[in-house]
C-alpha cells in the first residue's frame, strides 16, 4: 500500500522534485503551506471571559519553555529524526511563536516581553504561556501515561503563578498526540 501511494504521488517516476532538498525550507510556498496547516489544526478549547482576541495596545508577556523554541514548535521528523537538535537557524525564513506574537502585538500598538519562566518586572495586561512536549519520534516519545507532566508539573506551577498574580492567561499547548491536560 505504501508503494502504491508513492507511485500516486509521483515519487517513483524519476522526475526531479524538491523532496529532501533542505534548501527550500522556508520558501514562500512552504511558509504558505505551514500557515495553512497551523490554521487548520489549531483547536480553541476555551475562551473564558472573551480574553481572545487580545485587545490592541496590550502589554503582553509571552512565557513558557516553548515560546521561542523552534525544536518544540517543529517536533520530531522535521529536519532531524528526533527534532531535539533543531535550531532557529534551520528555518531561515520561519518564525518562532514568540517572534510571530511580538510582531503582531507591536503592529497593534502594544508591547511584548519574552520570559521563558514567566517572570516579569512590569505587570502585563495578559500572558500567553506556550508549553508542551519536548520533540520526539518513535520510541523516544514513549510515555507510561498520557498525563502531561505527571511527575514534575513545572508548567502547571508556572501557569498557577501567573493566575495568582491576577494576570489573564492564554495557554498554548504544543503536542503531537492527545494528552490529559485538564489541570493546565
């Protein structure tokens, strides 16, 4: 069956194509497909109090371990097998989530600050906390439970600290599979 699909896709006809050509990563065509894939795969679970969309001119804290991590954003099977060694330089025309949010917030007349651990000096109007699984593929991603961070819930603690400070929080969870995230 796999071979039939490869033939249908033209992978076996000997015609040159860009598959496997790392130089085309980040080309306008690839960026358009990536933006479409993200738009079609995002799932908004809750919008308590109508926090989204964030108002123009807001002071936004962008926090969390995945906010400026191309590896966590891309996952496994991207440029390398496991994906853990992927860097920003592997995607010369790409953006991390932080870079995209900073650009949008600035264009709307606001200010954005990046803080991986969620700390801040000036209280923001809203925090966007971006977290999730480390990149993996195949057996490296095997887990004994589908509970996210069952042993050391560091991300949950960071989310709670932001909420306890009275900051409205948008949580963005990156994962390649369904996980139990009710506490988060």
